[in-house]
């Protein structure tokens, strides 16, 4: 079974870290049988599963429910749960209550977006015995501040700020940092500037590992194809085809066939 301390060992050994998002027990059971190192229960579930237009609609209860489901399906994986929008901005007591809920739902660690205003909280969470993963660059909870889902860290000043933020997150006790949608050379500089691993998404290869949304990886949405999300399957078409074949079999009375149902009533004993 993989654990949080393995992240540091993987970076030291030069082993690229693999992470996927996952939101339900059935998918988690499949992922548990793979070689993936870690599962993120991302607040992206608000968009991917619940159909909202941003992650700000995620709640602690929503993340906890998905975390519990994934833990039941994937008992052998490191599970990181997102602290959703504003759950860490209502005071330390409220934040710790949110962390408590997510950890008891089955998480091994929590992920927290941004450095600014969060250092004291991160230190408190870590001092409480809970591993924390940081998140810099395109932090989706800040979508309204950014004016959309846009590449970050493009200027020299912004790149320097990212390096400083990553170093501060490390000093506060984070065991790793997600870097999202920043230029590849900037991601490389951030990775080199800290001792803890970086997990990239849309940041190029020069990071300690990669994370992808499982639905993007599997091609579950034919209308959504971000440049950085390589499609390893095209399940949207395959699932639609399977459902159409099922409908055709029902309409032609080819389903159910003999052997797929009980044809005779069993004798009733008196």
C-alpha cells in the first residue's frame, strides 16, 4: 500500500508520480487495480459529475461523499481530497472542521489552493497531523478573479512569485504542490527550487509527476478536449454505441434471450 511519505521518496528516486482524479466507487475499484500512485478527489467533481460551470459550487459535503465512495473502491491508494471553495477562508476552526470531515471520509491528505493568506492555516493543519498538498498556478476556485480558466505565470514577475509561493508552501509543511497551467520552463524552475515534489497538469514534463481528470483521460466527454489532456480512450462513443445496441436488441426482442431470465416458475413447496 502506498503512503504519503512515498511522495518524497519518489522524487528523490526520480520516479515520476502518477495521479488521477476519481469520484465514484465503481471507477475507483478499476483504478485500484492499476499502477497509479494516487487519487485526487478534486472539486472538479462539481463540473465533471454535477454539471456546474466552475468548481466554486463544490461543498465539503459533496467532496466528503465522493471521498468516501472512492475510498471504498480504492483501499490501496493514497487519496487526497480538495478543500472546496471558501472552506478554508472562514477561520481556522471552520477549516479544521472541514479537514476533519474529509479525513474521516477516507482521505489521507487534503489539497488547498493558493499560498496567499493560507500559510498559518497550512501550518496548523500540518501540526494537527494532516498532510497538506498545495496548489499554485491556475487555481480554479479563483476563476472569477482570473476572468476565466487562463494560463498563469507567463511574466517574469509572475514566475518569480510562483517560485516564492512554492518555497513558502514547502516551509509551511506541504508534502507536495500541484502546478496547473503554467509555462513548462516556469514549472521546471519551481520544481528545481523546492525539495518536495510537484504534480503538474498542463505544465509540461519537467515536474515530479502528472495528474489528469479521469473523465478526460477516458474521453467521456466528446465536446471537451483541453490541449493538455491526452485522450487514452474514447469511451463517450463506445458507451453510446453500447446503449444503442441495447436499445436495438430490446426493440427487436433480442434481449433478453433464453438463459438471461427464468423461463419456468419453480415448483412451490407446500
